[in-house]
C-alpha cells in the first residue's frame, strides 16, 4: 500500500453499512467492512480480526470422518447426547491433559462451543430464578456477550487487568455476594488478551464458586496453548490448569476448532462435572418435567436447538482425541506455529511504536499464542481502528471484548506466509506516519 485510504472512503462505507461507530463493530461487521474496503480500494488487507484456524487439520480426523461417511452415518440421526466413541475419547482426553475425572455420560457434543455456551446461558437463566445472572471475567469472547444479550441473560463484568493474584478474590466477592449470579465465565488462555489465569487464581475462583454456589464455565477453546510450559505429554504433569481441581461446580467447553484445526465441522464438547450433570433443579422439573441439569441440557435445550451435531464429525474428533491421548498426535506441537507468528508480529508492532496492552501474567511476560493485544500512544479505540483500516490492517477493538483498555486484538492465524509479515510491516510504517501527522 503506497498511501492511506481516505477517511471519506472509510466513513462512506461505514455509513452504507449502518455502522455508527467502527470501534463498536462486531467481528463479522468488521470483516464485511474490510471486504468492502478491499473491493473499493483495490488494496489487499492484513487480516487480524477473525480467529479462523490457519493450519491444516489432522489427517487422522479426516480419514476417520471419511470412514464414518462410508459406513452410512450421514443417513442416520446422531444421538443427541453424543455418540459413545466421542464421549469415551473425550473422557480419556480430559484425564490425560487436564487431570480431571469427567465420566463419558457427562460429556455432550454440540455445534461448536458457540452452541454449547448459548444453551448453557439459557439453562442457567431458567434453572434458578434467584440467580439468572452471568459474571464475565473480561476481556472475553465478544460473541458470548452477544449470546447473553440475545437471550436476555443479566450479565455483569470486570476487566481482570486490574484484579490479578490476591486482588481477584475480593473483586469476585463484590459481585457474587449479591446473590443473583449463577455462573462465572472466562477463557483460559484468554481470548482476546492471551492472559492465562494461574493455578492460584483458579483456586480463588473455585473457592468463590463453593462459597456462593456458582458454576464456573471454563472455556478451553485454546486448551494447552500456553507454550511457556510443555503441556503436550498425556498423563504427565504439568497439566492444563483448571478450576476443576478446586470445585465440583464446573462445566468445561472444549472445541475442535483451534486445537485440532477442525473449525469447519463446527464441533465442540460441553463437559459437566458429575455433580452438575446430576444436580436436580425444581424449576427445571416444573418447566420441563425433568429436574437434572444434564438431562435437561440434552433433551430440552439441544433437542429444541438442533437435535444433536454432525454425526460423521464426531468420529473425526473421537479419533483425534484418542490419538492425542495415545501420543500419536502432538496437537500442542502443531499449534506452536501460532506462537512463532505472534513473536514475529509483536516485534513488528513494537518497532512501529505500538505497545502490548495485556503484557504480563502477574510476574511473567505474556505468552506468544493465537492472540495478543496492542495499543498506540494514547489513541482512542475509534481513532486507532480507523487509522488502521485506512492503512490496510483489520482488527477488532478491545472494548468490544469488555476491556476498559484502549487497543486492538491481533489474531495471527491468517498470517500464514512471509509476504504477509512484510505487508504488515509496510502498512504499519504507513500507519506510523499517518498517526504522527
């Protein structure tokens, strides 16, 4: 790119798309804006806005799915609760990499973690009228906030940037002591900041869940992707840290999208602790004739939503889960490529005057991974994202993820070739000139 796109061009496209403030645009709106800017300007953009996996999926999954299709599963409705092979494989996988005991019956395949989370929010809202709310430990995945809004789920949040270590417990208690929160949700590693909650912080969350009878919704979309420790060895410490060590009030969400690069088949797992799966809620019995949380999740919510998820893809994920447990598929080593890309592009951003916003996990520098966050010399979110768009760089702002920091989320998954690193370098040099005019 030789010169910035004019501000008038950007403003015109935003107006035609009915986007009043680009810093509040959703991920998908941002993609649409960028696509139109590429068409109008004829310039190719550097895409940092959407977390689409940038690696080839494992042949183990592909071959297992092909075999399932050859066995005619496409003609047969899947079991809504999930096919036995994936449930058993997931139970082994959770023990091998998280060191938690989750029986197969408590593990439910869903249409990605997105559907899994959506139906959890709905069930939590309905199962206890006194505690319908959800507490977001932010920053967090913007789509989950949209889900809560669509469902009318009351929600509150705080930016964990200010409340690490010993500050976390009092902050959680501030919200939970009011008695109207039914669940806490967070991702670990975190989307968008790549903050990784520590074992001590998860102990604090678990203790608060026990004290106030709240459920921890643990989003493991990026399971074992804190590359500062080797989490790749099944049944060997160190394990992925998890709140499951400290409370039985937990539900994990595990996705095939990032750890196995199997996003196109839309497959995730909702993994209830045995206590939560079997827990009886009178309000659910009153509404639906059955009280157990797990049964209602499957036979009420999932049945109404989709009647299950892809039959053949369940066999693909089962094969990959088993291969990882049997040490035949090193999925952690595969996804370390994202860490390499993050290290290269962080250096490019910093060389052009940007700073890493969420830069530390307490005393440790933040890991290199799928995402990171950058800001620029006090620029507001709106000015930052507008100038980046004018210079051929697309991203989402941190405020859309519940952060009170100024900056953007950078996703490295689309930066798959050296020429894209060069393009980022060139476009940020243009941005630097524009921002300092």
